[in-house]
């Protein structure tokens, strides 16, 4: 009985979204439809090159760049900073380079793209990206694009590096839905969503202990 109850709780969409909504960043400046920014920092975990198929494989975090691209093409964001190294001690591929070449292929000017290639985690995203931003005196307004569930830890890391950023949350929680399937029907994908949320809880605790944020 206890196992069934646990399965229901951790596969229930409505319950998960309530926890997700409570975790997301609130009471902070949000990038509105009339705002502009000198640069948007886009955190990695977006894409890798599949050499067997000779094409790009986009991950579930692709919204981090897909939602920023319209801002760039509308002229509301002047430059992009792609932050992402290999993410692995063994992997040689640099995500920032892979994504940069893709962006150039779809019309983003090469000179408008800065890359940060060293980072393997959120702390290093903030550490190395902040250094690049501070080297460019012309950059005053900085947008930070990452998943809504990941934004809290990211903001604290950038604050630690003394860089003020405007959060641009993607793939966040939706409005409450009091539909029968949302309230009662279990969904397998919610188990993975819980993994991502718990990962952020543990990650923030570890980062605080380590002094990263």
C-alpha cells in the first residue's frame, strides 16, 4: 500500500507542479516584452553532435536557446554568450563551439556570439561567464537564460561572482489545471521531472556548503 501511495504521489502531475511552482524564482525583475539587453548568457546542456548520424541532437534544455533567438532577431538582445564546455572529464567535444556553428548556420552573426568553453557545471558557468562579461565595458544589461527549475541556483552563483543578471526563465510551470487527468492520472514522465527537481534541491545544498553560491 505504501509503495502504491508513493508511486501515485511521485507520478501525479498536479502535485509535482505545485512543488515546481513553489521552487521557481519569484519577486525578481523579469524580462518583459518591451525590455532590451546587451547580451544574453545561455547556459549549456542544450546540444551535442551525433557523429554517427552527422547531425545535432538537441536535449530537453533546448528551450534555453530557442526562446532567446527571437529576441536576438528582433534586435532586443544584441549579443549571445554561450556557456558550456564538455560537461565531462572524458568528453572532448565543446558544446559552446557546436552550438555557435549551428547559430551561425541559421543567421546569427558570428561576431555577435561569444563563447565560454571551460565550464562543466553551473558554478563554472557563472565563474567563467562573469569574467568574460567584465572584460567588455560596453556590456551593461545582461540576460540569463536557463530552465525555470534551474534558475534559483544559477542566480545565486552569478550573485556570488558579483554580476547582476536579469532572469529569463524557460520551460517553467504552467497555470493550475483542475482537469481529471491532471489530478488523478499518473504519468511516467513526472518521475523524471521529480528527478530534476530533487537534483536542484541537492545541488543548491551542496553549492552552499562548498561556497559556490
